């Protein structure tokens, strides 16, 4: 986390820039001017994940002259979410994009409050009752499947592990069960250790790095030589344990090579959501006055970074083939969207 006083300076600077954009450009309320604003969660714009890829899509739309004004505001705390959304909506922005499930409530409330503005909620649940709200969801099962396939192709011990936040979140369950399915797709005989943080309190949700670290150590003691970490700080703790023990790790949600520097030496790659192409396409649809209430985002695999030379070309090609098959729909993970009761 940035020190609070520095974060406040960043927020004021960004907000001032957004104000200047509207002041120096044609009026955002004009029907001839299209303005798009991005409100990030507390991870900021350069999060090596969802917000950063969304901004790439917005910038591409601006460069291609689909829109005239592109701005963003980085949220310092959850208390900023509503006022940051209000800033764009009240200044005539046509489209407001909010990044992350943490902004769900504020985004839906804003869709009610500003019916002439279109809101895109990244990684947020669909709500067809609001025609000016678009939920961009991501195939977490495919993220996990790709990670599992990579792990199964790379392991030497034939034992791999996943350390996951609670399975009560469908997105986490899909990711980690996808990991299990992807590994089994490569090798039906591989031993797959998957542990969820289901029996701990909610106060450390997505930030229980101690549990993540200790659980990864247990899996490593059981022979796992690759650890997949899922669920914010909980998963990051697992990646750090892998690095400390000299085994490989695969990250999720963000490019963990940059986010969890303590684990960078062990990270083969990370599987991440990609919003850039989806955001670009949706901006075009909104321009034509026809857009869905739900849109499927894409996944991506980061570079192999420092371990690139240790991953064979054969493995890289196989992973690319699996990625393409998942994207095209010719390969299915068979992981249910919701928990089976």
C-alpha cells in the first residue's frame, strides 16, 4: 500500500487531470463528444491486472477516435468509490467503467441514479434489470485450467498443489477446480493437492497470507513442486512459500511477478483476466446504441519472465494450443458456473 499522503496527492492529481480534460475538450454533455471514465479499485491503475488492461482498451478506443475524452481516477479506499463514479457521471461522461467486484454496489446504485450513463462493471455480477449496466465477467475456470495444464506439463515430481481462498466464492472455486481439471487433462495420473481456506474467519478474507504460506508448505512437504496461489494476499502467501522452498509457482489475478516481488524468482507465469479487447468492443457497441447486459471477457497468460529459458518450446507451444482451444470453445473445462448443492 502507498502511504496515505502520497495516495491523496495522486488522487487529486488524477481528478484535476480529468477536470482539465472536460474543460479543454468539447463539452462531455454534447451528443457529438464521447467521454469514457475508469474508476479503479484500491489496487490503482497499474495493478498488472484488470484495471491496467481496461485502461489499455480505453486508450485504444481513444487512439482510434471512437471516443474524444478518456480519463481515470484511482480509488484510495472503498469510501472513494461512489464519489469517484459521481464525478464522471455528473460531468457528462457517456460511459463509466468500474474495475473489480468491490465496486458492485456503488456501480448498480449509480446505474439507477444516472439512467443516461452506461456503466460497465468489470468482474461484477450481471443484473439484467438495469438496461444501462453491462457486467463483464471472466471465465475463471479457463484461467485455472490453463494454470493446471502448465503445472502438469512442468512438474518433475508428478505432484502439484493449489492454495485457494474460500470455495464459498464461485469465482475462486471455478479457478481452483479448473486447475484440477487442466492438470488431469494433461496427465490423468498426476496427484493434485487443492486446499481451500474454508474453516477460518471472514476477517482475513483475501488477505490471510499466513494461512496461504503454511498451506503451501504442507503441500510442498507432500511432494508438490509447483504451487498455484489464488485469492489476493492469501494466494500471495503461498507463492512466497514456494519461492522460499525453491519450488516453482503460478500466480493468478495479476501478474504476480511484479505484485509479489518476494516470489518473482519462482514464478513461471500468472493467469490473468484481460479486459482490453472487451472494453474496446463494448465502447463500439454503445456508440451504435446496441449493447448486451452481460459480456464475456477474456483470459491471458503473462510472460514467463526470468524463467523463460527454463520453459521448453514444446511446453510453450502446448500451452498456446490449449489457450486457443479454450478461447475458441473447442475445449471445455466442464466446471459448473455455480456451486452444486
